[in-house]
């Protein structure tokens, strides 16, 4: 340090002039003043840099660049999620419209496919940390798609299990006539809206009417289980409902007699009763209905009308012969 900046004092013992050192308080005060000056100068420089020159600090520029990179990455993830979601929805549509439909399985509700993951506010951490809306949206979308992918995978497992029983399904679907095509009958009333023959008002006819002699044998058009037998003075009269599984049921009404009981397993071609004129009827006939997933469908779309009377009779004899040997565990489990 330059000599002019030192302070000297006379040492009375040595009679020499010695450098006078500042005290601790003075040194501390000087250091604090230096810190304040540095901070003030830094503030002034930053103020001039930002307020006067209108520029951004290097750290701000770096943070903005990093933030832009993360936003770009999240937007890219969002676009990839859009593609994955479109593919997943395509699988869902084919699953409900084709695979599950073929095997008579109910569609999976949209709310169950895309319900997301359960839990008590799984996004508390994101909210507390102040995550951006884009990040919160991505996390929720990933959760929803994870649940949807799990539901879809489980559905494919179910379809695969059912498909392995395709042979069972072929024998259960009601595709043959409920009466031998060689008997004397005619279609007296088709499926759909018609004029009711009794009250003469337009009314939906849920099946087909096959006019024939009373006492004509009626057969099961597919393997199944007798779900219900009933007798009504009006309405269907004596009737049978068979559950064929895979979403299919059939009803036979206005019968003269019923040869099965509820819970009985029947084979395709096995006799279940005789046509008649019971209930609300204007003449001897068989009222025949096909229900698919509890909705009435046109039976004519299922009937194999090219089967010859001889082939039909052979099927009836085979069913009668095997019926006596059939145990409860022989038929496939109904889905």
C-alpha cells in the first residue's frame, strides 16, 4: 500500500513511529460497505441492462431456452400420444364391432375403457410443485391410455378364450328351421311392423308366424339350455325360451304341448314341443323369435332353408340318440 495511506503513532517505549492498525470494528464496517457497494453496483448494472437497454440476463436466456426445449419435448410426446390413442381407439372399435360382436359378447362401455386410473387425487404432487398445465395434461392422458390399454388387453384375452370354442358356437347358433322343412306350413306373418290380426292396429311383430297343423313337432334349432317354460291364457300361450349362449336366445309360442323343463340341456334337432293355438292366436301356428343380446332380430336372417327334409330327419334322429347319453357336463359352458 502506498506510504501516504498508512497512519503512524509514536511508541513511547521505543521512541519509534509505528504503523497504526485499524480496529476490528473499523475493518468489519469497511468490509460491509464494500459488499453493499458491490451489490449496489450489480443492481445498477442489471437495471441498466434490462430496463434501459431492454436486454435479458444470460441466466434468463438460458432458463427460457431450457423451458422451450422441455415444452417442445412435451408437445412431441403429445403428438405421439395422439397417434397411439388413435390406434387404440381403432382397436376398440374393431373389438366391439367385430370380435366381440361375432361371439355374442357385450360391448365395453366407453366410460369403462377410458376411465383413467382410480385413486384419491393422484396429481397432488404436480399441483403442489406448480407443474405446467401441459405437463399435468400429459400425465393424465398417459394414465387414461394405460387403463384403456389394460382393458383392451383383457378384452382380447376374453375373445381369444371364446374363439377357441368356435366349434361349440357353431352348434349353438340357431341356424336350422324349428320344424322339418318337409311339413306343410307357410309364413303367415313376417318380422317387423304389421296390422295386428286381432285389434287391427299397427304393431311391431317380434318374430315370424309359421302357419301349420296343430301338433306339428317343434325342434331346437341349436344347442342350448331351456331358460323358461310358461303358460299364459292370453299372450304367448304355452311358450319356451332357450338360451343358446353367445348372446342368442329363441322363443317358441302358442304351443300345444311342451316336452322340456327349465334347466334342461337340449341339442340341435331335439324335440321340444308341438305347435298349437294357445294364447292370443287366430289359428294354429308357431310363433318363432330370435333374440341377439336381448334384442329381437329377424329369424329369417338365420334360417337355413336349403336343408333338405331328409337331412333334417337325420339330424333329428342323431339328436334323439345322443340326448339319452348326454350328461350335464358334456355341453360347453355358456358365456
